[in-house]
C-alpha cells in the first residue's frame, strides 16, 4: 500500500491507502482542514482537542443529515417504483380499452355493412312490389 504525507490540523502525518482510495483520502483531509480553518478564531482561546471535538461533532451531524437524506431518497425511490407500476397498470388498461374500442368499431362497421345490404334488399323488394302493383293496376284497367 502506498503512503501519502498530508497535513491535518497543522500536523504532518503519513497515511497508508489503497490505490482506489487516494482521491477520497485527499478529499477527507481537505474537509478536515477547511473545518480547522473555519474555527481558527478559537485557536489560542481553547485547546486544540476542543476544536477537534467541535469539528468531530459537526462532521457527525453532517453524517446524520446524510443518513436522513439517504433514507428520504430510499423512500422516494420506493414511491417512484410504486408510481411506475401504477403507470404500467394504467397503460395496460388504456391498451385494453383501445383494443376494445377497435373491436367495437369493427363490429359497428360490420353491422353498418349488414344494414346497408338489408336496406338495399328492402329497396329492391319495394321496387318489385311497385312493379307488381303497376302490373295489377294495368291488368284491372285493361
């Protein structure tokens, strides 16, 4: 494991790390040093251990907030999953409705075709009846 010399709280220390953790380690050191600088107005007024304790408390509070955010995110992901299932269900219902509508439209078109054929037959029968009536009237008139 490689080593990295860093300064934390104005102290040089050597830290061993795994290759894939170097960036995280550097970031953590920078965060600690930023917090140290943020509390620099306390240097010389209180002991370094009190400043470190304050930094630890602040970081612990940040971790607690992070856990709350993770829990909230997990709950939101669950809600999104449920909503996606509901959307899929509604989409399936819509698809089934479209299929039913198409089926009814097809049946309606068939019924309209049948009605047109029946109307044509009735018209032909009426025409034949008119011809028969005319023939009967012509025979009676003759």
